């Protein structure tokens, strides 16, 4: 049985891989999404990440498709109490921004789509500096006090705004961010490391990095001469044209061979070993893409291997 990790001081305990729900209703239809969720849960997974805006960018979608699919799955399986559901506010076309009224209205819409009475972890998806932190935290605190949200978190936020938010929560005795969701992986370290990571460490925040596999680049399927089809291929392939990207692939290959493990598992294991990280986020379009992701729960890299990867990605 894989041991769960504590999510800051929230009282929530999560599997060391968070299943990304961005593909549900986009590159995975409802039946396939159910199969992926079933396989994840069967392996002990309990931490599903989505957002109210997923997947508004798809023609014919309006946002909330991922939440709706997850909600139907929870109802069909009767397992709501076994799953830590994380969703986000600020980017839905009908509920943009972080005004107090919008946060509360968006939360109600997410609760309806998810078919539940509470959101376990509620993120501000993208910070909106034009909205005072007092207004944002005040609205989130109301949701927590009403029992509609168990814990709050932030994504895509500066160290300065995060510090201001945490200080306000402490000063006023209001709900306080327990987790942070930054863009962070072996080929994108400056998006988190530095002031943001240091602040998270000082404050005891858990980190749940997104783009943990750099849109698929860190699975190892992008190689010179290889042709990869898919919605993210162009974005992932760009890393192959950088010296850092090629060095990281070489180091990943070496460590993966030593463990007899997939490259993706090693990339996630490096991330999971970083200070403050509780659970990287990775998504799977089909159940057969899940095993290398789930294997991160059982792969522990040596200090030398972590150093090798860290130096390759510098």
C-alpha cells in the first residue's frame, strides 16, 4: 500500500501522483475518462485535479466539461468520500476573475457540476493583481466557514502576492493557503525555484506542480527524427531544440536504465523528491498511459541520481 502524503497542514492526505483532469472532455471522451479514473483509483490514487475552465478552449465546449465528467464518475462509483477533489476558479468564460461575488458564484457552479456538497481543495487558478488579496481571501474564507470548501490553495501567483495573502490570513485569522500549484519540471525550474519555493518552504505549503512532464517531453517519446502526433506535440517538441532539453533526456535515459523504469517515472520521481513537493500532476488520455505515472509512488532515486538530473537541467 502506497503511503499517502500530507497536504500542508490541511488534514488532507493524498497519493503521490495527482491525476490531471484537463484531458477529460478534451482528448478523452467520457467513457475513456471513466476508464482512466477507474484505473487510477484501483492503483490507490485518490487526488484528482481539475478546473472550472477545463475545457473551454475546445470548439463546442463552454467550460466545466471536466468537472461534469468527474462528478458523473463519483456518482456512478459512489466513492466521493475516498477522493480528494481539487478544482480552480478565475478562468471560466462565465466566471472570470477573482472578485468575491465571482468566487462564490463559480464555486456554486463547480459544486453542481461535480455533484458534491464540498470541494476538497479550491485553487485561485490565475492570480488577478487588480483584485485586493483581502477580497479574495475573504471570499474563500466564507466558503470554508460554510463547509463548501475544505482547504484553499493558489496557482500561478507571484511570491509577493502569495506572501501578502498569507500575511493577511494570519493577521485576520482567516482561511490560509495550504498548497501551491506552480509550473515546475526538469526543463522549467525557474518557474518555481527561488523566492516562491523558499516562501512555500518557510510557510509549510505543499506544492502540486503542473506540466510535471513538460506536456509529454519528459516521457522520452520526443527524439531526433521522431514524429509525434497530438494536441501538445508542438509545445513539447520545442525542448528537443535546446541544449538543456537534450542533456535532460540523456540523464533521464541513464537513470531509467539503472532502474529498469520508464523515463516518465524517473522525471516524476525527481520532481517528487524536490523540497515542498507533495504530488506532481500528470494526465493520461488512456488507461495504458497510466502505469509509468503511477510507478512514481514506488520509485526512490538515490542522492547521486537526483544530483545527476539536477545538474543536467541547470
